[in-house]
C-alpha cells in the first residue's frame, strides 16, 4: 500500500501586523503578560471588506500549485480545515477551489477547531492510501479575527489569521504520513466555543448583544486538558512507532501557548531546538498553525526526517501524526 507523502507546502499570512503594543492601547493588557503567559509578540490580521478565510487559503494553494508545478486540473480533491468558514454554506474548500481554478472534483470542509489540520491530513491520507486519488490538497485556513472580541483581553491577545496548504501524493519508498491518531471529547465543549451563529442559537439581536458570536474560552480549563492530552497523544504515537526522543527530528506542535508546547516537548524527551515555533509572530491561527510551521521551517527539513505533528483544540479535539519527510 502506498503511503501519502507531503510533496509540497506553502503558507500565507496577511500584511497587517497587530503587535502587543497596539493591543495595549485597545484593552487592559501588557507586552510582559502576553509574552510570559503565551509567547506571542505579534499576529497578522486580514483587513478588507468581504475577505474571508478562503482568500488566505487560495493564496496558500495557488503558491503550492506553482511551487510543485501542479496544474489545477491535476488535483483530485481539496479538503479545507477551518473554524471560520466564509459562509455556513457553501464550504470554504469549494470557494478556494474556484479561486485557484480547480473544478469538477470533490471538496469539503473539516471542522475540528485547532486540531482541524491534523484531522484533514488524516482524512486526505486515506484517499491516497486507498489508491482512489493521486493528488490531494489539504488546507488549513482561519480568519480568527472575524470571531475575536477585541474588548475581551482574555482572548483577543491570542489569535491571528493565516493559512497553509500541503500537497499529498502516493509514495512507495516509506516516506509520508506513516501513522496518525485523532481523538475527541465533547464533554469539553463549553470550555472553548462560539455559542451563537449555528442552528442552536441562530443570529438574533439578543445573541449579538450578548456577544455570543465571539470565541469564548475558559483559558485555565483548556490549558489543563491541552497540556495533558497533547503530551499523552504525542507520547503514544512515538511509543507505538518505536520512536525515542533522539529519533524525532522535529516536533511540529499546534501554536496556542508556548508553555503547552514546552510541556509536550519535555514529555517526549525532545530538546527545544527541535521544536518548530512561530507563535511569537503569528499567535494562534487555529487550523493554520501546523502548515505554517512546516512552511517556515521547510528549508531546514531533510528527506527522511521523522516529524511528530501534535494538536489540541476546541471540542475538545486533539491528535498526533508521525510523518517521514519525503523531500
Ligand atoms: O488553541 C486551542 C486550545 N487553546 C489553548 O490551548 C489555550 C489554553 N489556555 C491558555 O493558553 C492560557 O490559559 C491563557 C494564555 C489563555 C491564559 O493564561 P493563564 O495563565 O491560564 O491565565 P488566567 O486565565 O488564569 O489569568 C491570570 C490572570 C487573571 O487575573 P486575576 O484573576 O489573577 O487577577 C486574568 O484576568 O491574568 C489576567 N489576564 C490578563 N492580564 C493581562 C487574562 N488575560 C490577560 C491579558 N493581559 N491579556
């Protein structure tokens, strides 16, 4: 059975940079608190009327196709992980496909909050392994600024906007996504969610007044679950693939909080210089964090490197993947 190898990666963040200094002028916060509690210094924000996650996803996919010399008509499937779709329907994958000229193929969104990219990668991998498709594009795109309350200091300092995309192709030489684990626990839903806008609480004057269209997070509760589950699932995927800390070239963690990342690396026995980190410049971009890490570190990756991807997010959802880098 062929494995699904990542054969290209591209990322995109919008131009506008929201710094900790600017946030200090918006809410009662300070650079010292944000930096020591989260590791974030700045984040990119998508400005402009009528611009959604698809805008950033399309930029990432267009760059990916160009880089990998892939024509839109060669793509068999496009999957988009997003928590901030342009619309409730149609799905953002369709919008991205249209923007880059991919037509007449399947496309759908996956909603698994901050674990979305890991989930989408796992799903995309199945289509390659089964032999059904040969070129699958997996995108993570989120415009978190669209659902961030910039009067709430407990959440507005955390999030940023961005997108990243990978191309998956069959590989018979032992490279690619060799294993993955996806998990969820719905009992954690009330700790991190957007209360209104869906079918349970459709938009109304009341939902807007109550600010229910923004991200709500009980930070300390999420922190506790994230530290435990991201570390546990990373240790589990290493154990079942007989990987020791020294065998892992890179940990590629979801970028929600530097302290969660450090705890995961510590549990895996991985030195901090082998941990991909870009939270300081992008903040938490939800489904885009992992592909943006791979994009930023692409030049430092070598064929055969063992990567462990790990994420935790709202839902709760979490997971890990073991990837042998293919180029
Ligand atoms: O990506 C999906 C999964 N999400 C995560 O993994 C996020 C997990 N949670 C976290 O990363 C952390 O809980 C936060 C970074 C969100 C918060 O850090 P914390 O160390 O858990 O702080 P806290 O919420 O316990 O707040 C400590 C204090 C509080 O003040 P009091 O009650 O002690 O007086 C907060 O009101 O810090 C205060 N605070 C702030 N102060 C300055 C909260 N936000 C801010 C702020 N600036 N922006």
